[in-house]
């Protein structure tokens, strides 16, 4: 798999029927290791190890509804009261982060209304804070540690 611009993660890998799988510490099961999953697993470890997000407050592939369409956001982080706090959209390393990707995560946020959005392909990470009252967003250099959110 591609080298990422994220801290190294101690992923537990195995081969199953000729496919590489990674142990997902959130879903507690092995997942086929696609390029997007490679990025997602590294970002989850980054959230837990570097940003000090409690693993119990992270959900993966969360279903949501938008205009009667079923969608799934890659990673959803909750605050300690169980309210959605951060949406993370992961793409494979070879996928360019375009306006379409930002529109995708903005669409997810129409129903969740989180204060932080992250888009990553493992090479580039874009983080922004959203002020829903002022209808403004600000790009941040990096995602703050969990306790600062």
C-alpha cells in the first residue's frame, strides 16, 4: 500500500482467500484492505493516538439520510454527550481532493450539523471548522486534540 502523510499505524493484517485484511479496532472485525480502507484505518489510529479521541466515541461507515437518499460517512466522531462532532471523509491516496469531495461531506453535514469536517486521501488532509449560526467555515492547519474541541 501507498506511503501516507499520516503517522505510522500498527495495523494488524492477515491474508484471507488471497486478500489482505486489516483488523478494525472500532468495528472489532477484519475488513478487506482497499486503498480507501488503508487511509481510513490510518486516520482512525491518528484520531486515537495523536488527537486523543476515545475509541468508544468513533463510529465507521455511519448511515444517514439526505433528501431520502441513504448515504454513509466514513468516520464520525461524537462528543461526550453523544452528539456528532467531526465527520471525516476518506479517499484512496490516488484520488484527488476536489470540490466534489467537499460537496459530498457538506451534504452529509446538512443532516448532522457537526462543527468539524475533515477530508483526507492520506496524502493531503483538509480540516475546517463550521460556524452554523454565522454560516461560515474556516480552514484549520490541523485538527485540534479532542479535549480542545
